[in-house]
């Protein structure tokens, strides 16, 4: 039995990260150059997709307050999905829509909407991600200056990350643990020396021996889903998709399609994002 929980599986990610002190440590490490230090985190919404092959993912919507009193909304996902750029834009738009629906009146606005950061943790190699952390925002393509500062996204590619034991930051420790914790038997002493309270709490909470029997069973099921997903990718997307249909893995795509139908998206665009056929989309019942 492994000593620590794997943070890349849905259970490990949700179980460990749904803790204010742990999440603050992670966010302050990732967003250090983007905003003032975050002093409080409120979990506004936590979504967990069905644990079936190829349809993993846990989403946190976080309402954060910085030292200077600024409010920051964060959409955070732990998944690697096809058309990840389009999906990321969709999730951020959904979060922005929820913020506006809370009573924002365009004609009476004195300030712009709160900044929204998207943090997307990618556990697999992707041809478009060549760095451990890829940061994106909306730029003027001619002047090469930022056009709109309300949304910054971070795509974290774990396969690209390598830890330099002679020179590392708190952010490096976080990426190192996200990538390797489930395979580690011991934590290097230098990590403890550099870790803040949130990281130390994570290491303690992530110990498999501390899980109850029920929690351990959930963890095993989540790891099985992760292993099945990896097996599916190894043997080919087509074969995995056929097997997944038999086991009901289209749940998340159908849920996403329902929301896009309600918003009036064209069938062709829904099909491209969800990978459902036009016939499948037409047959979806919203109620």
C-alpha cells in the first residue's frame, strides 16, 4: 500500500484540497506574481464528475479575499480533456455568467467585475503545453499589450515539470507533490524545511494510513478510475470510447451539452466541444 494519496485522482484532489489552509498555500504559490496575498478562501461550489473512464474531474469555484481586500474568483479544475482550451474558456465563461447573475447591473456598475483566474492542472502530455506553467490572458495582437485584465489562466502541465533540489520555491514544491505524491514513500527533508503551514498540513492529511475504511474504499475506486482512464488512452481513444459508452461515461458530456443547449449554442459547436453526435444532442431532454 502506498504511503500517500495520489493528488491526480479525483478523491485525492477533492479530499486534500477542500481545506482553506491547504488551498491558500497552493493559490498563493501559483498566483504570487498576479495578485496580493490571499488571506481567506471560501468554497462556493465544488463539482465532482462521475468517476468513470475518461470522465474524471473535480471543479472548485473559490471566492478569495486578498490582504488588500480585493475579491478574486477562481475556477480550478483537475482534469486533462480533449479540446482543453475550448473547455477552459467555457468553464470561465460559466463562472463569469454566475457572477453577473448575482445582481450585477451594467448601467449602474461603478467597477468592473472581480478578476477571475482559471487554474487547470493537466496530468498528461499535451502538444500545446511545452512548459510546466503556461499563463494566458487577452492581448492586443498588434500592440502586444494586455487588452483585458479580468481573466488570467494557468495551465499546469505536470509531465513538463522537473524539480531542481538545489533551487526551488513553494510553487515548485506544490507541482512536485501534485506530480509525485502518490508514488512517494518518504518526503525529502528539504521539502519540510521550505514548506509553509498549508503544505505541511497537506502532507499530513494525504497519508493513506489516516483514512477511514470508507475513505480508503473511495480512494481505491478513484484510483481505479484513473488507471482505467490511462489504460483507455494507451489502447486507443476509439476503443475506450466504445467501452465507455457501454459503461455510461458520457454523463459529463451530456450535462455540458444540456447547459450549452439552454444557452442557445449551435449543435455543431456543442458536438465539437462535447464529442457527442448531432443525433445524440438532438435526443437530449433538458428536464
